[in-house]
């Protein structure tokens, strides 16, 4: 296991543990976070743990041509039930992602330090959010790190049915129009799979990450 020091450095991905832990420790400074995401690494840890840096052997991603919009979801979009905005309430989005209860999960990996770290990234124009509104109330959204050609999704939330799906679809369509390569969703879950996300090998993901043009 590689333990980070104050030096701005990550070991080669090949040194990752079988489950994908690349390194332990370090900090959540903007410089380290930017280096991590550009290297295919992200932080994921509990409040009482040291910072764990991950690059899992299989990466959940969305190729935009694979986006699945169900008939019921298309009806919701056509009904204009929700309004979507971008980067207008980043802190509110990340705090809702932190607080929302999730099935089969106790607590959250979004610590207070992570909230402040990603809010700082947002101030620098690197972390971005999608907000979903219903009757002028924030009912869903997501946030992530924008690398300019790959968007690394971090977390999403819904206070009403389908709000996070609406945010995800809106983001995917915007990224496709801007010629992004893919939307990184990090690790598998059924919700993401239902939207068309698939797992690819870490090596394939890193190739896309390095292909900026």
C-alpha cells in the first residue's frame, strides 16, 4: 500500500490493490484532486478513515450513443415537469447528495472536508453541478469534475421520483453536444446500468482519458 506524503504525486495505476486502491493519505487540495482525476483516480472513504484513492479495475461509464431514455422518462421530459439548470446551486447540490438517504447504505462518503474541497474546485471552474427544480424547489441534481473532454460524475440525489435521472440525461445530452468522449460514473450500480452505462477495463478508460483531442 502506497502512503502519500506532502509531495504532489500518485504511484502508477499498476500498483493498485486488486480492488483498486492506489494510495492512502495525502490531502484534498485542488491541485491533488485535479492530478487525481486526470490520472483516472478519485477519493472514496468514510469519515473515520484516512483518504483512500481509487482506480477500480473496471470503470462504469456512459458512451453517449448508449444513453437509454425510457418511454416513461420521455413522457416526463415532454411534460416539462422539471426545470434544469447548470452550476447555479453547487453547494446545495453537494449538501443534498451528502444528506440524502440511500437504499442499503448507512451514512455517506461525502465528508465535511470533501464538501469544502469540491466547493473550492467549483470556485475554480473545475467541479460543476446540474440542478433539477420543481415549483422553484431543488428536487434533484448531481455534481462532478469536468476535465474538458471527460466529465467525472461524483454523486446524485432525488427528492422526488426521476429527478436524478432527469439531471443525468440533461448532462449527458449537453456533454454529447460539446463533443465530450464519455461520462465517467466510476463504479457499477443498477440505476446507472438502466441509463445505458457499461463497465470497461481500467486500461481502456485511461486511454480515453489521455486522448484529449
